C-alpha cells in the first residue's frame, strides 16, 4: 500500500475511536481518553514513517525511495550514487580477505574483482603487477595495507595531484569547465543516442544558471525530431533560451551558426551546442560533427572551448570504443559519464582515464538537473571503497 494511503487511514483511526467512545455511554470518558492516547501514538508513528522515507540510511545518502539526501556527510551523495558499485565491488573486496593475509591466491582473486568492476584488463594487469612488486618487497601483508595501496594507486591514475588529497566537499561543476576570456564560452556536447546526452546538457545548463551566468542552448541534433523536442522541454523547465529549427532534416551546422550569432548578440555567457546522437560507426554523421566545429570557429576562432563526450556508464568497455572513434573526428576535452548510479561497474572511470588519457569531468547520478557531480579523484575513490 502506498505510504500516503497508509498515513491517511492511520490518521482517521483516532476520529473513529473517538466517535465510538462518544456513542458508548457505558464506557464514558475512559474510551475517549484511550482514543486520545492511541491517536497521539499514531501521530508519532506517522512522523517516524515520513522521516524514514526522507532520511538516508546505510545506503550512503540515498533514501528509501532512491532519492538523494542533501546535507550531512559531504560524501553521502556520491556514496549514494555509487551504491550499486559499492554493494558489489566493495563487498567482494572486503570478503576477499576474510582474515587472510596477502598471497598469490588472494592477488588472483583480487584481479577478478577488479575486472568485474570494469576497471579493464590492461589497467588491472598493471595494478596487480605493482601490487606483486610491493608484496615481494614485503611492503604489504594485511588487508588494511592492501586497501590503502589500491586507493592510492587508483587516485594516482585518475589525478596525479590527488595522491595526497583529502575527500571533502564536492567541487563546483561550473569551475570544471574551460572558460573563454571573452564570452560566450562555447561547449560542444557529443554522444551516441541513449547515453543520456540531453539530460546531461540540462544538468550543465542548470548549474551554469545557478552560478549566476546566462546560458543559451543550441538544438543542433536535427536528425531526430524527438531530440529537439526534449531539449525544448528542458529549456522551458530551466527557463533558459534555445535556438532551434523545427523543420525536419534542418541543417545542424546552420542551427549552430544561428546560435553562436545569437549568443554573441545577446552577450550570453555560455552557449551549449547539442549535436546529433550519432553512432560512432556512422561516418556521415561523424563528419557533420566536424562541420559544426568549423562553423563555430568561423565565428569564434578558439571555439569550442570545451568538447564533452557523454558516455553511458552502463555500457562499460563499449563506451571506450565509442570514445576512440569520436577522438578521430574532434578533440574531446572531457568525459561526462552519465548513469553512473545505474551500474555496478563504476570502475569504468579508471579505465577511461588510463586507456584514453581523457579526463572524466562530470558524473551523472540521477535524472534530476541537480544530479551531477564534478569529478574529483579523491572523493570518488573514497566513496568507491566506503562500506
């Protein structure tokens, strides 16, 4: 039974009991008193139910409904977003030792755990190799030493400057974006259909506007009518302007041209250009992406200032294949890893950085505009290993 229906029925019980007490003259005031006591107890129960629904439990900032809870532990939101990965990778890692000391057998099992988290075979081989060296040098023996080694190694892979960093408050997403010395800052967003590209654009626009900047959207994904419609819905919801062409099969480069002219004329701070949700195997659409870049550069020579590739975290290693194809057409400056909350293979972040050399700048942790975090290696690794 839905929670609200349950609460409604419970809240009616005191009235029913009170009415019963009034009708039973033989019982007199005692029944009414009982009704009052029961009613008070029920109110307490109702409050506790509501609080349990709103508050996060052991799932690291995630409520019973799956929503993220604000405030409290600065890692709570990220831990909640990584709950599927933590519940598999973290649990397997802790069960791996079970009182055992480090050995060749444990390292073989550890290798399987790392690969299952989608850290990648090449990356895992290198990590296990360094672990074996430390083991042979008698630098590692017990579980705590191994976990500390793994955390430090992964932080180093993701961000050299994060080796000694402490996990604190989440960095500002807008601060992660490259910024033009003279507006507008042009952000080009690419990605395959179904990766969560449109929602990711909305999240960026939300945070840019929240930071006090003006933002304009360009609907250059004209090969799919639904894409223009979806971006239009988000623009209305976020109350930001959009440049689009509703004609079927409109030239996406022409939309980008109109958008950058509008951004310059209106003195907009940020222009976010959506592009066709092309498959990396579709040569014609990939060429169109290069054409859009050239059109932007005719207006602003150093545009786009940021080129973000949206990857679906749930696709795992296939996302790396997509990224390689995109880099042949356009220089990717950062990865927006969407749907990270929907996969148990959160180690893909490490594989992307290790195999592609492209930084993960943003991670998506839900469907709402605020469900985005600027990627921070120290915070990510700490959340990944947290119980």
